């Protein structure tokens, strides 16, 4: 009978602990180890023909990304790469390419210039407004926020890898002894990513009525996309596919005042929550579900006055979490105080009203923050893509007004992308 033996191997000053399958007769047959997850450090085996320093360590951050169809009619794969600068001097990322992971790599997506700067975040730097990063100091890690876009689902390859081109600052005086070991420029290939074969969950809309704009939504750089936080022992994209739904008066001119930044989201006195078009609107269950938790006693914030000193679990203000299935949970945040009409343990049906929209928690004005995750912990859980079953697409809100780069009209099974504007069904047929 085979038994598992531990073999201690010493190489120089290192001690490696290995496992081998050993038979009682002494003939060893190695057990087959499971293949490493795409993007993990173990995925990158030695491929060089000689020993040389590779000063950038590039790995995937999250589990295999799930492609999702957006309101632009294209398929988006949103994921992150971690880039560790293991060199003793500062590096600047010059270009990042997504490549097919095969014998004849093709370039699928290229990031460089201002867009690369916008999508690069240094770990440990979390200002309220994301600040561009132009370099990675020695020994530090940056996160790249990637969004690969494909015309159709069939064009998405099973795996991709990446080419990262970077340059390094001149060595400091105390680094000159090792300066010759580290290159001045690199073109590093790594960070393999496997695309998931799963489909996004299709849900009903969490609200109803006309003129809802999806702010901070996939897949542009935004406060949601930039929320890469150390949670659960890892760096987690806590709000990768989250949406902040705000209601607009689309007849207003302009929709957004370029000088003041004031948007057409209220009527009358802007210091009163009840004057905002989204305030007190009904919130609806996106599927048949079980209520996991409810918070309903947090007061509203005055419009455009952010609270201070919040604990992490208070950022959502009044909130409801629904369990849609064993691995999918829905998070509704910033509800009106006292408006929750459900309690933990209740069963709800798709389209049932569960509360009303408010301005509680870390909120500037009345809006619904909504996302799906694979855990009842809204920030620690892995953020999941979703698609709304049906709605009427109106266009995209810009500083110049409502634009229609893709056709207006009925849509099915799509994720509202950043600044997309829609009417959602009302009534029993929704």
C-alpha cells in the first residue's frame, strides 16, 4: 500500500519540504500535484535559457474572471494583475499588453500613456479620490485594473497572458555593486489568466421607473473599480461590478453643469434629501431569495456631506443582504431609515418591494449602491458580474448630454456599463 512520505532536501542554506508517494517496496512513484491556478506565482515556471534577474513579478489577483455582456453590446473581462517591483530601484510601467497564451501570441489589448496611469494603483495608497500612479518604488506592488473587451463570447480565448514593458531609474550610490545584475529595461511576459466558463447570473432590476443612470459602474476606472482592499487575507476587488444608481431629470439642460459639477438629480433645495429624484424610490428583490441581514436604523446624511469615523461595516448605511443561492448574495446599500419591510430569515419573491432608497452611510446623495458577491460579507466576498434581464436602454450620460453610441431600445441580459441610462419595468409584468 502506498503511503505519503515527507522528504527533506537541503540546497545551500535553504530547506525545502517536498512530498512524494512511496511504496512499501521502496519504489517511489511521484504523486501528481494539481495544476496551479492561472495567475498564481506557481504558474510561471523557468522558461529562460540562462540565469538572469526578472525584476517584475506579475500575478493574477482574483479567481478566473467571468466574461459579461455590457450595454455596448460587447463582452467585458474585468480583472486585476499585481506587479511586484523586486528590483532595488524604482520602475515605471511603459506599456501593458494582453496576449493570447499560445505558441504564436497575438496582442488583444494594449494599455499605455494616460490610460495606463489611470489604471495603475499602488498597494497601500487609498485616497478618497484615486490619484494616478506613475511609478512603483523598490519592493512595492501596484495593481493593474484591466478590462479586455471582445466583440462576441466566442472570440474570448480560454487563457491570456501579459507583456509588461518597464524602465528602471538609475541606481543610487549604495546600489552600484548590484546595478549590473538588474536590467535598465524589461519586457516581461507573465500573469496568465484563465477565463471562467461560467455565465453571469441574470437578475431582475433592483429598482423600477425611468431615467436611472449607472454611475461608478463597470468597467472604467472609478471609486468602485479602484476599491482594491486588503480583506480576507488577500487584495480584493470589493466593488468591481458594483453600480451606484442615480435618477436624473433627462429633460434638464445641461444634465451636468461643467463649471460646478452639479447634476440634474434634484428639484428645489439641494440640501434636502427628499428633493432628490431617487429618494424614497422602492427597492425590489432581484430574484426569489432569503433575507440574510437587515440594517434600518442609520440616519440619512445631509446631501453632499460625507460622514467621518465610520467602521467598515457602516459604509453601506442602512442595508439589506439577500441570499440568491448558496454562492450568490445581493447587497443593497444606503436605504432610507426605517424603510426596510423585511427581516432576516424572510423569504422574498422576485420583484417584491424590500425597502426604499435613501442617503445613509458613506453617501453623497440619494442613490442605490448594488452588487453581487459570493459571500454574505459584502466587501470580503468576491465581487460577481451580473446581467439585468430586461430594460430600455436610453444612452450614456456625458458632460455634453445624453449620447447614443449604441442603439436605444429594449435590451435583455446585459450589465449596465458606466454612465449608461435606462428605464426599468414597472408593475406585475416586470
